[in-house]
């Protein structure tokens, strides 16, 4: 059709222009349908029967509800009347009072009263809106119907939102000074499109009405309400005790039934039910969400002053739970991760597994707190998961990670912080120990300065080996020894040691072993004059001092092998027989000096040669100075 519309408009444009000419130029006003001559007025025949009753919709103890039709409006209605067997002035007044109460409540969640009519017998009839739907109690018993009809996958969410609309109706009634006093799921109707209506206001009363038309709580002197739901004060037969908080209790009892799928008060007989209502607090399943459980207990507190102060407060609490529910779901999921984290730590799982579970738990709790900062369970779970991860990291020696996690705790965990501080002190002590070992290892590194050390040692080894040979070959007759020559020779060697050490000071002072080697030569040459001076003062002949010097060198060689280079023990051992030979065969003394020093030279060159240093167990693979 839309493709033919332009052509149609061209053909009929004159008609459009004619209509436009009859209108005031007001584009924002409605173009109304013209009254044609052929239009007929509706027939009003039968208006003397303005209301037609149909079959029975529902029955109660006193009343009956029929399907009906208002003829003049051609509208389907519900018509409530007193049962024939219960007719009388008292029942008639109660029916009229219900109509008058409901007539005061022009609210979307209260079934509107259209009219009060008379039956053929002159009995009053309340004409109300007919609801195409089901009692809420029937829907609670058939969750599959709720899912099918309203597409509700989350039944608790759906039912709580119905409860919020019930709260709206009751809060409005309270604003008009009326209390319902018979709230329960069966007195709530849910329409086919999700409309919610609070019905059966037959027990409703005015709290402060001074006119006799509406029933007043001050005049109530009997037990009223439904036993399975009623509040304790409703048992007192004292209307002065009935307040808005009585309806709060009944709303809490309704919420109880949503959660437990049964009314809050149960017993084998009415007396037992009354006793339970008066003496027992509501008992909820362990898996009931903690926030909802607390809400039910507060609303159903036996003492009215301990309940929510108003229906509005109760409604805000329920709405708050709905807002918080996403947060609670996140924290529930994170709690499962937390439990896995506990088990993983107990089993001694690897760090990656623990870290993955801990991160997932902490993220879940964190998101729950973002959704609702007042989520106590999420806050506690985040703290525990953080503490567990910090403890695990600390146990694995990762003090940095543990410290970072501990810093996130608010308030801080003093015990954890102290354990982290102790672990840090131990790490610092261990680091210092390792540094000392590394310095010692570096000090004992034979590769450092090895060429310089071998060069200097080789020079002294050659001089000490070759120097005594002239005296040994020529003998004392040809080359007698003198104290002046001995002291001079010692001085020359001392100056040579000082000069070479100064020249190679960077290499010879870099490691402990080099410093000790250079120090040994200095000590040898500094103390040797004292030995010679003691011998001279003791009257020892210069040619005979050689055995004393060999003994002195034997001691120095032994100390060198013990403290500096253990692999020089063959040299130290060689000095011993050479010393003994010099003592017992004085003429062989200088030969023994040359032989012993030859052993020193060979031993040092063998153990400190570069090829012997390769793969030294205490050394790094370095060469050169």
C-alpha cells in the first residue's frame, strides 16, 4: 500500500485541501472525526438493569464475588456481596465499610471500587474492577507458571518486586490513616500483565477516624487477622495496639512465606498457632541470604518498636537488597574461590595455583564492593583472601609480594606486619651473609692478579734459588759470609718486595690472597734481620746462621701453606729435611737453601699456573689481572 500512497494522494488532493480549509491553523491540535448524518446514538434500552451478575469468582467466610457486567459502560466487573446465609445488619455494614475504605484508596495497586449498587433483594453490592489474573499465593505454588507467563527466570527477584508494589499500596493506605491488618499472599492479585493489586480490605481500619462511617482501631476489642500470619499484638483484643507497624509485621510474614514457601506460624490447632505467634521468632533456612534474613527478623520482631518504623523503611530495605543482590552474588562466587584457595594452601599447591585462586577471589570480592560498598561478607572475604595470599607469599620467601598485599589491608594486620618485618630482617641478614661470602670468594679468587703474582713470586723464587749457589760452590774458605753481606742482601730483597708491590699495587691489593702473599714476603724480610741480629748477639758465626734462617723459613712456609695456599704443603715439607741437613752438615747449608727455595719456586709455579686455575671450584671463569 505504501508504494501506491503518493498516487492516491495526487488523485484525492482536492479532498485534503477541502478538509484543510475547514480547520483553524493549529498544527498541534487534534483533527477529530466528523459526525456523519448516518451515525446513530447508542441504544439505552435495559438501563433499568445497570448491573448483570454472572457466575461466582470466589468465596470467603462472609462474602461472595461474582463476575458481572455494567450494562451502561459494557464493562466486565467483579461484584462482591454478602453470602445469603450471612446476611444481616452487621455483615452489611462490614461490606459497606470495606467499600468505603477501598474508596479512600485511589492507588494503582489497590483494586478500584466503581460503584455501590443494590441487588434485586435490596442488598448492597460492591462493584469493583475485575482482575484477569491469579492470587499471588497460587503463583508462589506454581513457579513454572510465573516463568511461562512473565518470563521470570529469577523467581526471588520477581516475587520481591511484587512485594514492593504491595508495599506501595500499604504505604499509601497508611498515608490516608488506614491499616490493612490482613496482608498475606492470597490477598494479593497479580494480573495477566504483571499488575499487582492488594485486595480484601475487609479488616482494614482507620487509626484516627472520628467519624462513624469507617471502622476505627480504637473500637476493636477482638482477635482479628489470619492466625498463620498475625502479629502478636493482634492477639491482645486491644485495638489501641494496632498501628502501622502491625502491617509491617504482616509484610515481614509475607516475605517469610516467599522465602520458606509456608506461612510463619504453624501448629496442630489454632491455640498452638497463637502461642507460636506470641512467643517464637521466625526460623529461616541456613541458606537464606543474610540481608533478607535480618530484614525478616526485624520486620517480625515481637515488640512493635523493634520493627521498621514504617512501610517505607521496610520497602527501602527490600529494594536495597535487590540493589545489593548482584553484589551478594559476586561475593558468593568469590567465597567459593576463597574456599578453593584455603584448600590449595592446605594441600601445598604451587605458587601459580595459589596466586590464580587468590586473584580470582580478590577480584570477585572487589567487584562486589564496587556494586555495594556495604557488603560486609565481601569486605571480610577480601580481607581474608588478601591475608591468605600474603601469608602464602611470606611462606615462600616472597617478602615483597607479602608486603604489598599487607599494605592493602585496612585496618592493618599487626601480626602479619610483624612477621613480614621479621622475614625482612632475616632476608637482610642473609643478604649481608651472602655479600660477605661473595667478598670472601672474590678475595680468595686466584685468577685475580694471577700473572702479576706469578711474576713477582717467580722473581723471588729465582733469586732465592740462584743467589746461594756461589756461596755453596766456593765454600766459606773462598767466599766467607759476613753479617754486613747478610743484612745488605736482606735489605735489597726488602726494597725489591716494596718496589714490586708498589708497582703492582692494584693487582696485589685487590684480593685477600694477593695481599697475604705480599704480606708474607714483607713479614719474612722485616723479621729476618731480627733473627740475624739475635744470632749475631749470641755469637753465632755468619757461616753457621744458615741453619737458623732455614728453620725460620720453614716456619714461614708452614704458615703460608696453612693460611694462604694449602696446595703449597710440599714446599713446607721440603724445608724440614733441608733445615735438618743444614744443622747436621753445616758445609751443605747453602746447598740446602738453594734446594728448599727451588722447591718453593716449583711448587708455587705449579699450583698458580693459569692452566691449573681453570675450573678452580671457588673461582669465577676470569683470567688476567
